[in-house]
C-alpha cells in the first residue's frame, strides 16, 4: 500500500472517553490531553451504542477541541455495530474527525474494510481531508500479523498495544489491566517491543495502552517510562488523573532539548567544515549521535517548546 503524507500528531496521552456521556465528552474536550478518543466500544453498553453515535457527532461538531487529535473508537468488524459506527459518525461529523480507531483487528483485511469504507464515504461526502486510522493490537492473531497490519493502508497512523484484551486472548494470568502476574520480568515486553518495531518500521506511531489502577501514579509512570524507553510516543489515560502523568513522562525535559540542540548545532558546524565528527563537552559526536537526538528535537518542535 502506498504511504500517504501523514500528518504529524502529538500522542503523548490518549484519553479514553465514553461516547455515551455528554458530560465526559465535554470534560475531555476541555482537558490537557493531546488526543481524545470518543469511545463506542468497551466503555459503552450495547443498549447505548446506537445513541452514543449521535452524542459523539454532536460533541465533535459543537465543542471546542483546541489542537487535540479527535478520534472515534469503533466496534470491531465482527460485531453488528461496526458498519453503522463508521457510516453514522463520518456522515454526521466527518469534517471534525481526525482518526478512527479500529478495535480487535486480526489481520490486514480487517483494517482494509475500514479503509475502503472511509474512501467511499469521503468521496460521497466530498471530504477534502483524509481521515486516518489507528489500530489496537489486542489479539494474538494481530500480534502475529502486526507487520502487515502496520503497512496495509496509507491511512495508518498509529498502533496501540491493548494489553487488557491481549491478556484475555493469550490466556495470560494478570492481576489487573497493565499489571503482570507471577511471570518473572515484564510479561508484556515482547508484545510492546514487537508492536513498536512494526510501527517504527512503517513510519507510524506506537502508543502504550491502559493502566487500570488510576490511583497509582508511581506504577503508571513506571509503565510509561518503559514504553518510552522502547520507542513508544505515548500512553493511554483511562482517567483524567493520568493525563499529567503521561505528559510528564513523554515530554522531553528542557535540559535534554537544550543539549540536543547544542549537539545538532555543533555537528552542523563541523559538517560545514568538511568534518565528520565534532567534540562537545569532552565527548565526540557524529551522525549517529545526531540521529539519536533528532528524536528529542522532532518531539520538541511538535510540542512547540
């Protein structure tokens, strides 16, 4: 699949918001989150799913979302709701939707169902701006097929590791969502690593999923730091209290940004002189060093700091 020009979006924190609650949708729009996904899946009871579509469309059209990424999480392709989730929210609020998050795909064909639906709706409605796709990797089949999922659509922007449903899919024994059980070490390391590698290879974002204990800042931040260390760009917040924790972890520190800019400037100066390396504060830097710090600078520029 030919890769389209993907917009650069901040995903330091993705806030989960039940689409059946006008009050929570309003609070989400006013929050400090980079990204809000209005949920039609797990956070909405089956009896409320149809009505939630209209509530979400109304919120997207009439609330001030600032610079947030506006996302709708839809039900998976095996459910009776997926088809109408897509049609209703895009027909009623397509101009105010940045991305749609697909739950529980097992292979690229599941993603392409959404891709083709969006293409048809955009043509029908005359939408000038392409709606992106974000995908939850939360089934064992999805992890097996993660590379083809990551590259199957030019709309693809983000892979999210959904450890809750993934645990159920694999039969993992955990204490709570996001927390490992008796397994020695990090039970989710392989899955996080593979999702991140597939995303990076495809030139898209990787995001870590939920942490159920929204009262434990230390445990949440420990998980977020591990995700950041692997190359993920953000983490979910299932409660507004988790928003500042994620922002703190995934926002580069001022001294790190200043140091990165200093290294880049020194290397550019050396390069202009025909040199392949430079010395900064007693250490040698080269192209590989600058490539590392560019990750910090790209994020800093996107944040505007």
